[in-house]
C-alpha cells in the first residue's frame, strides 16, 4: 500500500520473481495505495496481458509470463501504456528489460520459505531512488538477522 500512496504520475514498476513469489499480491497493495475501489479485486492478467484499474491514478497491471518475444507486445500498446501519466506495474519485466523506460523502480522478489520473501528495490532515475529512500525512512533497513 505504501508504494501506491507514493508513486507519481507515469511511474513504472518492474517486478521480477518466480511463480508464487508475491508479484500479484504486491500489485494488490499498490492498487490499494492508489485508492482503487475496495470492491475491485486485482488479479493477474496472465491471459489478457493487461488489466486496468481506476483510482487516484489509473493502474495498468501487465503480466508478461506468457510472452515469448517483445514483438508480441506491439498489439497491447505497451509503449503507450508506459508513456502515459498512469502507473504501470509489469510482472515478469525481466523479459523486456530493453523496452523498459530509463526511469523506473525494479522490485525483485525471492522466496525464502512459505512465509518469507526477500525483496530487493533498485531505483533507475532520481524519482525511483527518492521513493526507495522514503521506504527506508518509513520502515527502516532490514538487517537480515
């Protein structure tokens, strides 16, 4: 929810992590922070590729799990989505690193065990770095022990 509250217009969040690591769950929290309607259930767009949700800013939730090549993305207008004033969250973003905007937040999620995830945030551009610093200020650094 914190991320959604602090994302700016045009933010792109690139998610990576194995199946079941929590990418869609994180996107649900972002939607909540963007004030998506409470009765809207955020689901993974594995078959439709893109879901759109209203809120303080529109959220485009993109899932590239089934994409084999970047050529397949021309039909969904990913460039236009990422270039809009809306928030774009992309699952399996590692498949299209070369197409991602220079300015973005990368979140890599690793499964430690059934109840624990290791989350690595990487900011590309000052806005993403500032967002990470706000996260650290809000929650404090994780010592890992």
